[in-house]
């Protein structure tokens, strides 16, 4: 073998090694969303990451960007279209601006009586039909994620329709939400989710609608005196990818990711009810009104110790985990 042959063989060996290095690089999926990690959507995204990386044996790496750290909800669709992100989970109200207004039917008030009914509907012909409409927009629908029922809040009690008159209420952009709040006499304001807390705090808007898990994790309850558990409409997300990216994946990788997404969807939908209930309980427990009542009635414990007996009162408080 002459020197040229040796060099050629060495070059081929090096090139082969380089190809193996590149072949070992994982496919990176950026999953952007606007809620925190400890919401149903946030936990669902992390579950998908875990399962996707497990089922593909590390051939896929999922980077989750929660709480608008990468893109705000107004920017996400453009980011998906440009290839800057690969998976989103926007609220279904976000599909009107891209020309698929039919998703807003899911925002109609009083349509769903509970989460089980919602999940039955979106897993049936209605849900499948809506996801299919995304194909014309070069978007692949991967599933629906549940986030429960809306509450509505303001710094005045909202008990009757007349209470909404003249209030500026933040909405995510749904024309259905815009219409039902206008019917109540309110003034809907479209605003990015990441801007809501400050807008409530500074009075740019008087109130908003959202689910208990979002009220709690975004701390909206800190800047709203009254929350009405109205359950007037449902909040759901559609998990999507660009068709160019999703269809361009190797068939075996795509199969593993579909399995991971299906399991993550089942998980997310299974925890939505309990997550919202727990969040609502925490909001109630931290409410200013309750604190005011506790403070006002605090002397009754000392009086009870005198009149009923210190031992029984302190034993009761200890076993109840109560400190006053």
C-alpha cells in the first residue's frame, strides 16, 4: 500500500468516525409554554420530556421552556412556523388568528358539566375534527390537554350579572369570551398571560378569568380581592407541532414520541381535576378575608381556655395543627 492509499484509508476512517459522532447527536425538541411547571400543563410537558427521552433511548432531547421564558403566548405561533420551537400547547383560543376559528366552540359557556364530559368530547369526532383542520396550516395536532373550569375575579364581588358592568376584564383572545363578557356589561381586554399579574396589580384591568391552578401559580389571587367560582367556561390546550418537523422525523422516533405524547396526555388529563381543587383550597386558605376573620376572633381562644379548660383547647388545637 503506497502513502497515498494509507492517507486515503486514514481519511475514510476519520470521516467514518465523524459521521458516527454526528449520528449520536440527539434530536432536540424545544417545548415552549406560558404556565409554570407546577400546573397541569407544566407537569404534562415534563412528563412528555421524561417519556420521550426514555422511549427513544436518548435519541431525542426535550428542552421545556415554561412560564413564557422563551416566548410569550402572542409570539409562540410564529416561533413554531419558523422552526424556532417544535412543540407548543396553546389555549384553543389561539387558533382563530391563524385562520381556524372553529376551536373557539370549546369556549362556549356552560357547554361542559365536568372534566369527564370535556375529555369525552375532545377524544371523539369533535376533537379529532378540530385537530384535522390544523393540517391545512401545516400544523400537526397531537392531543388536547385539560385545565379545568374558569373562575372570574375582581376587586368587587361578582355575584350577579349586573356586577360586571363597566369592569375591564383580561381575556386570552377568544371571541366567544369577548362576547359573553360584553353581554354581562364588561369590557374585555386581550392581553398576554405573562402580563396579567402586573395589569391586575396596577389597575390596567379590573379582573380576569382563569382556572384555579393558574390563579394560584401566577399569584393572581394576591392582587384580586374577590374570586367567584363560576365554572362558566372551560380552559383547554391543544398540543401541536409543525407538520414539517413532525413528518420529517424518522418513523421509529416518531412512533416513540407519539407513545410518549399519548401517555403524557393521559397523565395531564388525569391530574387536572385534583390540581385545580388543591389550588382552589390553597387560595381559600390564604385569602385576606379569612385572615381578617381569624385575627378578629383570636381572643376567643383565650376566653375558651378560661371557660372550657386550657388542656382540652390546647389539645384540640395541637391535633388540628392549628396555631393562632
